[in-house]
């Protein structure tokens, strides 16, 4: 899919222009966890390609296994932005 097609897809699906992505990894018990940086904060990317490149860098064996039918243990997901005008706490 080319850049123009991706732009049109974003317009049609209403995806935010400032979309962010994060990496998740499944542990041996089947629970998904955010991949975190040295500071303990989840790794957040502005570009899906950059997130996938970092995923391949951190987990090269798992990513290759997934390509050849080894099961899904890693993923890049979109960070949902809450655009509602909901109160943030008591008395808001």
C-alpha cells in the first residue's frame, strides 16, 4: 500500500493524524504486556513502521517464528486517544 492509499484509508476510517503505536509481548501464561524502555515507561512510537522495526530488533527470533507459523507472541497496536469530554475525577 502506497503513501497515498494510506492517506485515503486514514480519511475513510477516521484514524487520527497523530496516531501512536506501542509494542506488546505475550508472556508464557498468555498475558500481554507493554514493552518498556530503560525508564520503565511504555515504548510509544509515532510511526507504525518504526514500532515494527524496534519490535524486530528486540525480538528477532519471535518475529521470524511468527512469519512462518510459529504462533503470535508479539504485536504492535494503536494507542487509542480518548477524545470525549468526560470528567477526569471526582468533582470535575
